[in-house]
């Protein structure tokens, strides 16, 4: 801490614990302009002057029919990309009628229920997949949902070469943070690698993975931990694909990233700038990538769901606006803005429209799109970018010494670091060192209720009836043959994607396909960290 800071009698620091001096006056070192290596200031020379970020809303609820109506509404309101939220059974590879595994009571509650190709057909009915960018937030069963999506494109007559979008498909962060895993880490990594290789060869414009720090941050990490663990996950995926004999420049340009945009405005901007610079050096210097596209970190950002409060929910509009502005000034390529009611329930049509309008106001009224990296050269931002990078590099060094991310996960290292950070943040709130407006200060005892979207059990009943009808009318012999072939392929070293696609085209369900692979791969129980 500087002498000037000590005189103030109050210590300021970022959410990651980086001390903040009252004045920054040292001239920043020379930094290449936007569009030049290492892309600290942005991956494109003109940034939003040339093209605005893609405006997405993470959305999905109840049945495919209801979600399809919401997607059509959002596209009519000016949204420029779709981002699919799946319900918990789908995220866990379960069919909507799988009572024994715990699907009942969760169908359609936190996203849309998708159990088969038939559901995916309904979800995108009337939505031309060659004209709309689609992001799918799905991880452990990502290969199966990707197969459903590719099969829908075939039925629409859309060549795979025209598909544009992103599959989250980040298995590692499930073990680190979100915990929606199905198989052990190494078989999961095989599935991810299979889909990356398959996509590079057959779906060239689609991003087969979105390496995600968002859920790491939602689990309680600091910005530095989010950055470090996300980039180290990225290193792990590159290592695995290289072991398949792929040249790094044949797939690295389609690796994308997904970050949280949280409350600490300047730290978030510094995090995004540091991420680009770190990844450019990782790809060029660590992996020997020669293509500029391989060096460029492209990322989607979502405002921080964990920062939203059910107390005084309209305050969430202000929080989301600040977080969205940080993402834009940090140079995101795609953005989702959370809705004001998400601490209560899935967003209503009213609240999701406000969230979309927030992005549109930033894009068209605020002037922030006029200049690439307008905060570049700020003494504070440049110093903070350097400090965030330095601290993240230290985490990566430690994980390298452990032998990589999988050994680190198996010993519980990133999980424990996140738990410690989350505990320390809560303690800082209880000590009164940090403030949450409307929660720890400025409370309002009398609050008017807000409109909420209610998901009834009729959605589950509708999904279960459709599944029963599907199983009666499909060619069950063909389904069984394709599932048997998938088991054999999983036992060997074949790429599983063509086998999963064959099962999907035969209308095998999500649960049937995931169980077939589970027969070979087994399950996973996380090591308890004390």
C-alpha cells in the first residue's frame, strides 16, 4: 500500500484482493493497438465500429413448444443470437420421464426439456439455422445435444458448413464448479476431444467448445481464479486434441471462451484484457500456433447471476447495466444480460425485454461502440491488467507443477481455492467491509411483489406423453443397433460423434444414449476436500 493510501485510513481493494492506490501516475508501457498481437486492446482493429457484439439472452423453459415461442419473440425484438438454457434433467443426461434418476419435479424448471431429436426439431421449428447463431449451454451430454442439433439442420436442408454457433461442452469446469458431471474426467475429456476433432473436420464454422469461467465465478471464485482456471482448462483441451495428431491451427481458431462479468467494474475490464494477452502468448509460445486466428481469444460474457438479489429486485437492472458495460469495454464478442427477476424464478417476458433493451441502449445510445478499447492507456486499467495477469499466471504455474488440470481436480485444488475465496467474501460481508445495496445496507422492509414466470407440472406431463409416443412409433430395432454400436465404439478408440449421430437420427433418447456410454465409462464421485 502506498503512503497516500495509508493516510486515508481505509484500504481499497478489488474483489480479488488486489490493493487499489488512490492515484495512478506511472506512464503505462507501450501496448500494440487493437487487432495486433497480443490483442490486449481487442482482437479486431475496429471492434464494434465494424460489427456490434452478438446480443443473446440465455433462455429456455418448460417445453420445446413454449421455448420456441419465446425465441421467436426475442428475435422479433432485435436479439441477434439464440442461447439455449436446458433444464436439469437434460443437463444430467436424463429423459423427462426418468423418475428413478430424479428427473420428476425438475422438468422444464430451469430451462427447456430436450429428450430426443423430436424435441430439438420442435425447439427450432421455423427458425432457419443457417441464418441464426445458436449457443447451447450443455456440458456432460453436450455431444448428444450437438448430434440432435446437426440432425435438425439436416432435416431443414441446411448444410453443416453453414452452421454458426457455439457448444459449451466444457467438462472440466463441471468438476471444478458446477458439478453437473456424468462420467469420470478422462472419459468426459474423450467426448469433448471427439467433438472438437469432428467439428474441425465436418462443421467448420461452429465453435465446438466454450471454455467457461462463468460457473467458476458463480461458485464463488475471484476474478483472478476465474481467469486462471479457465485458461488452464483451455490448455488441457489443446493438449488432448494435439495428442490425436491434429495440427493446432486446424482447430484452435474455433476454441471460444465464456466469462462472467461481475460487479467490480475496472477489475472485470482488466480481466478480459489480461485474458486476451495471456491466451495469445499461450497459443503462440506454448503451442507454436502460427495462425493469427489461433492466437485470438474470442469470448462471450454473461452478467453475474450470483450478484442478483431478491431484495429490491429492480436494483438488479442497475447491476446488470454496470456489468454489461464492463463486458463491452472489455471487448466481448457476445453478451447476455441477466433479467431483474432471476433471483426469484426464470425471467418473465417483461423482464427479459428490459435485459435485451439494456444491451441495445449501450450499443446505440451510449457511444461506447465508437472507439476500440476506450480505457486503454488508463494508468489504473493498465496497472490492474498487469496485476491480474501476474496473479493468474502463478495459478497456472502451480497447476502445471501438479501435472495438469485433471490431477489438480482429482486432488481438489481448484475446488478448495474457490471454496476459500467464497468463504472469505462472505466473511467480508459479515464484517461490514463490503456492501450489497438493499441487502446489507439501505434495506427496504416494504417491497411490492413482481410478476413471476410460473412453470407448472403440466410441462412434465406433456413431455412424458411425447416420449411414450416416440417410443411406440420409432424403429426400436434400429435404436438398439445404434446403441450397441455406440457401446462398442466407446470400448474402443473410435470417434464417438458419428455413432452418437446415428443413434440420434434413429430417435434414441438422450437418456438412452447417455446410459449406453455410461455402461462403458462408469460414473464419478468427487473426492471430499477437508
